[in-house]
C-alpha cells in the first residue's frame, strides 16, 4: 500500500532537490555587489517618487471590477454566439436569444445601479456639502490678487498680497 505513494514522494523529492539546486547554483554564479542604486525600488524604469506603500483611490478598483464583469460577459456570450446558427436550425434559437438578452439586461441593471450611485464620477460630491457640487480640496493655495491690479494683470503670490496692502514697504 505504501509503495503506491512512493512515486509521489520521489516526485516531491526531485522537485525540492531541483529547487534547492537551482537556488544554490544561482547563488554561486551571480555577483554579490550591492549598491544604493541597485537596491532602489524599481518602477518601470522611472525614478521612484514617494513611499512604496500608499493607498490607491477605491474608484480604481470599482472601475476595474466593472471592466472585469463585462470582460467575463464576453467570455460567456462568445460560445453561445459560436453555436447560435446551429441552435436556430434546431429550433431553439429564440430561447438562446432570450437567455442572452436576459443575461445582458441583468448586467446592464447592475451597470445602471453603479452609475446612479455615482461610482463612475471621478470627482464625487458629498451630499449636504455647503461648498457646492464638487467637494474638491486643492493642494495649491489660491493666488491672491494684488491690490490695484487691473483686469489683465497677473495674480500675485499669497505673500505678495500682504506686502501690496502695506505689510512691507520697498
């Protein structure tokens, strides 16, 4: 009885030996000279900006999930479309067509729900926000206009507005 499992055990031993041998052979062969640029985080050839751990906006995931749902829809509809002519010849084409339309209608119902819920809006508004339709906070401070600047004059920096109002004399 135990001899039946001997081939499985031999397979595992050969696999583990191959793995350990490959790792050992690689360690003996490759150079081991670490330097700062070599151990830096790799981002597709670009210099990394900021920390490696940060939160993605959840809207990325929602858009990706909706894309995957419709991608899988095509994977389910394609086999039916491939044999649809044969089903029409057999007399069950109308039933298959109704099933496909029902399947797409259920997916469109989910799509409409996500759309009405506002998950496709990239910049979402918060209900009851007194600041207006879009609750967006900018990282840049708004530029203050210089005192006495005309219509065509460029806006000054925030520190220049205080200086222009008498904070500093030149």
